[in-house]
C-alpha cells in the first residue's frame, strides 16, 4: 500500500530548515464556499501566507493520499471534483483505505498538520455545540480534537450557527486555552462580537507567540485557540446574523438536514450569491485576515526556535 501521507517538497524543506509554515484547511474549498469563489479564495489565502513570510500548506486528501501542501493543479483538481467528501478525523481511514478525495475539516487539518510538525493553522471558524445538542448530542469533532492536538489555531471564533455559550463551556471543560486577539469577547464569525467574555486577551503577535511557547514548555496536549474578529469594514450586525442563521437553519430542518451536513447547508444559504452579499464578503475577509495572523504567528515561533 502506498504511503498514506505526502508532504509537498516546499513544505518539507521549510519544516526541515525551521522556516514558518501555516496549515490551511480544504473543506472551505470543497464545501464552504460557492464556485468559483472557493478556488480564488484558497489561492488568496496561500498568497496572504506567503506575503507574511511563511509557507502555506493546504491539507487535503486526494485519491486516498493525505496531502500536506498542494500544487496549484492539485488544488484545482480538488475544487472541481464532483466526488469530493467532507473529511473529519473519523473519515480519514475510510478515505485513505478506499482511495477517496475530499476537503479536511478543522479537526482533520489540525491533526494532520500537527503530525507533520506544523505549529500554526488558519481557518474561518471552528465547529462546536449545535443548538439542541442536549437532545441530539450534536457536538463537532473539532472540540475533542483541539483538546488533544497541540497546535495554534487562528479563527474568527466558532461558526455563527452554533450555540456559542455552550461551545465556550465545552472548550473550558476540555482545557483548551481560548485567546482573544485584540478582543475581550468571543467573535461571532460574521460579526465582531457575541458579548461572551473570553478568559484571555493579547494585543500583539509576540505575546501570542509567548502563550503558544508556554503551552509547549508546559507540555500540555491542547491546541491554543486564537480568535480574532472579522475586519470591521466587512462585519455584519449581530441581529442580522441571528435572523439569517435562524432562517437558514429552519430551511435545513425542513429539508431534514442534520449532522455533518448541517453546517455546509447553512453556510451555503448565507453565502448564496443571490442573497445578502455581506455574508460572503465577511466570510472571505475573515479567512484572509486569519491566514495573515497565522503566518505572523508562525514566523514569530520559528524565530524564537532559531
């Protein structure tokens, strides 16, 4: 059987030389954004990482091989494949064993990136506790994976469709440090604040790197979850986010969409090109901003290790 994981030569060389590398998820390409925006945004995130002095490593599975870093042609192939799957950690052995292809979620990307030796990972928003989880036990695999994967994850908080207060509670229970970058409250993905207080805040990348290094010095197994608000110019007011999410979720329930399919369904409804363009604009803006912050963090961590 062929080697199940393949690291792109540029990424492998950067890691060997101690240069900064940033992991990027690929589910945003396969399930998170509409075409042709999905591919353009993936390229923009990789370019943003490069402009900040780091090497991008988009993680995905192609024909049963876990890829850490994609060539441009591979990224295009992933974006256009009709058989692509949404792959969390539980799905990796099936995809690898059966030669399937797909985009990796936060959980799968974090795990693969950490095992490859990558210290920082940029995403849009993590998964978490869904409304009504007490009845359906609908909790994202992102949370337990962050509890046992020591990587720095830069996000805009958790996705708007979630029970954000309970998501924070579960992160606390799992001992995952949540650090606000320039904010005292949890961002709401499309909106800058949810009003939920965070346990820690930093205002510069050097301080953020110090937190990550301290986690490593203490030999703690958890990720450091970094949350920064969507850029102000592109944020959507909270009340409008709540309304739009409620309407999209109601349509999902009417269509009997649940489980891992719920988040892509609701995000697709929000990002519908024929709907309110502000949601897609906010989504793209926060992804670019998170890629840049993760690259700056990776650079600080690499410099401190030199």
